[in-house]
C-alpha cells in the first residue's frame, strides 16, 4: 500500500507530538506560553503541543487548570482545590514524568475557565486551549471556552484539536 505525502506528514507530526518533549532545564526568559488544561486526554495533547511550540520559541510554559465547586460546563469536574491539583498533576506527569523542567509552572484557580484564562493571558505571548467539540461550524458551540478565549484573550490564541486516530472517541 502506498502512503500519500499528506498522510506521511501527519504521521510524522503525530509521532513527534506523542514523544516526550524536550526537557532541557536551561532557563527561558521570554514571555510564557499559557495552556489551559482540564485533566482530559485532549488537554494532555494540548500540553504536549504547547511544549513543542514553546521549545521553538525558547519560552517557558504555564499550565492552568480552573475548577468550580458547582462543576459548571467547561470545568474539570473537580469540586475542590485538592481534586483540581490532582487532575493537573496527572496531566503534567503524563507529559514530563515525575520531574518537570524549571521553565514549566502550573496554576490552579477557582472560577470560570474562560474568564480566568483570559485574565491569565495578560503577559503571555500565546494562549493554547483545546477544543472538545465536534468541529462542526454549525454545532452552536459559540459559548465555549475556546471561542471566548479566542475573542477576548490578551495575546494570540491557538486552539488545538487532537488529531490522533480515535481521539474523538475519548
């Protein structure tokens, strides 16, 4: 079977994305790249992509997980600060193992995910958020966290889609 050039490019990109990110511990002094995570497999993918992007920019990475005791839409499902920290640590450990590099930091905050990410985006060179929707432009998902951030963040916003085969089923 012959593989198309596009398929080969996508396959190589996926292999690099799923590989462990560079963990050089050299200091990074440029503005950070902020990534919103929620504990899902899509947020692990978003953090991996963010690390690759930040490596090319020689930028530090800040991962933010926002929680709410009400468990409102767009939240992790964590109802306490401790549960939110645990969810964030699982994402971070999935990407870096037990020791993250010195240029990586994480924050856990209570609130509305879009509002907190927009606030935290001040001073960042980019905000990366994952997209959980179907990708259908007619799905009425205009109130989503990614759409709100894209329209109001203080920096450019990258919305990632997990393109691994079968990822939409997770």
